[in-house]
C-alpha cells in the first residue's frame, strides 16, 4: 500500500453520498477539496473529527475548499450520522475499500498494541488541478480539522 504524497495525481473516486448520489473527484476539478478517510460513523474519534470539520465548514468554504469524508459505512448510516450531529460535510461510502486502498487509507494498523486491518485515518488536500497538495497520514482525529485549515494559509 503506497501512501500518496504532495505532487501525486489523486486517484479518481466515484462513490455514493448519504443520499445515494454518485460523487466523483472530477466533480471538484477547478476547486480544492479535502478528502478525509475515517473508520466509522458515530464512533467517538470519528464524531469529533466530523463535527470539527463541520464547525469549520464556513472557513473552508471561504478559503474555496470543499470537504468530503469517506468511510466504509453505507448511505443510511451516513444519513443518521449527519442528522444526529448536524454535520455539514458530505459523506461518501466505500464499502469495498477500493478507493481507500488507492489512497493508502486501508491496511494494517496498530491500536492499543493490537494489529488489525482497516481504515487508516488519512487526509488529503487535493488541488484544483487534481494533484495532492498536502497529505496527512495516521492522524489524530481531535484537532485535525483545525490543523488542515491552518495549512491552507501556510
């Protein structure tokens, strides 16, 4: 599993959102977009991260950046998650992990000393030209959205 880094072309993605609408990375061509990968809806860390991205939604929008989250959860789970927490970020479903694998966000990880295979919390800032501008691998959920926002102006 290769990690994508700044300068790499972002792999195309076409996944369904919480409403069953297919969303593609190419839909964002000409705009910058944050694509963040997270393990599961409505778990403590993932909820913090999604709520913090949503809390900063206006600041990301003002910077000309869209935000989408990707997890293995299905559309109905995403809908419940968004409604329960008032989320404003778009959530996409990757149940087969194909997109996560292409982005290096699926693989072996260690949590509390135990190895498992699953989602590796990873975030990419994809430029208007479709190339990775910035990559964050193995991130801590709490406070991460603010660090991403700060990096936009760096």
